[in-house]
C-alpha cells in the first residue's frame, strides 16, 4: 500500500500571536507538515522573537511529542542577503504610483519567495476592526504578481476569536509564550508605545501587557484607531505625511 505524502505548508513565523496560532492550528487539526520561515532584520525585537519561537518549540516538543515531527526546523534568512528582484521592484513602483500602501516587510517577503522559488506561503494576518480582507488586499497589493504567493488563512479571525478557539482547544499555554512588542524593555516586557502593543489593546488582549504599559497603550488607543481607519484613504494628505515622517518608527 502506497504511503500518502503529507502536504507541506510554508508559513512566515515571527513568534507572534497570529502566526503562532496558525501553526498550532495546522499541527493540531491537519496532517500537514509545517515549514516556518523567519527573516532576520536589524530590529530590537529580533532576539526576543527568536527566543519566543525557541520556547514555543520546546513546549510543543515536550507536551505534543506525537505531532512534533511535523513541525520542521525554522528556515532563517538574513534580510541583507536577500536579492532584490527587478521585476518586483518595477511592480512596487507602479503600485506606489497608484497610491497603494507598500510595507517594506511585504517587499522583503516577496523577494524572499521569488529567490527561493516559493509559490505559496501563509501570512498570519488577522482582521482589524473596520477592515475587510478584500479592502486590505486592494489597498496593499493590488493585482501585482509579486504577492500572488501569499495566503491569508486566518484573516477572517480577530485576536479575540483566536483566543476563544485556543481556550476551547487548550492552546492558550502555547500562545502565552508569543512575542509582539517592537521595543521590548528589560526582561522583554512590552513597551505599550509601539504599534503592535497598541493594536494588542485595540484587539481586546490588553491583559498581555504589564499594567504600566497597558495604561500607555490605552492612552494612545484613540489615535491608533483613528490612524488605521483614515490613513489608507488619506495617505497623501499633508497631515498624515507629516505624522508618518515624525512617528513612523515610534508609534506607527
């Protein structure tokens, strides 16, 4: 009898809530082999993210040994060594002229996939209040072929949805090891100032932040919500350009 070869699912993993939830979901509810990819960037949170991923692996290997063999070793790539594809660069320029919002991380991911011939890979993106998947895709990627390899299997879920699913299936212990802050303080405490920290509060998971950081994030929450709800449609407005130039690496 021929043995069925399990399907392989490639996924960008950051050690964060969304991508980790999807990895757990794949391991626990499918027979798929899961192949994580991590792009090493020059950011203060990189070491924390790698440590979180290692802790998650250790927990899964210890408490879910029967599925651990399907959790392949993470493939690490240095962002500085990823070749820039001219075809992707041309498409990006056209998208920018059309007013699309092109996050540098997506360009990096697209170049990575093109260089290593990855035709399909999952991103752990979740729905943000007031956004739909189609609006998100139209605003960021348009019809560019550079991003056709991306898949968004959990976009329809909010972080609270994921939490409820995790509670029902006893996955919370794993998710508690995830990382999200871009500027972790001493002992990897969330700062409460960066975008991901504020988004965590917006998503209803403010219990994940230390009390002091939680207060900081709650104070900035109205500004963050306003920015997310209006920036895409008003990015060329002088106010949004000014704020982005001053705060892009701090709050946004």
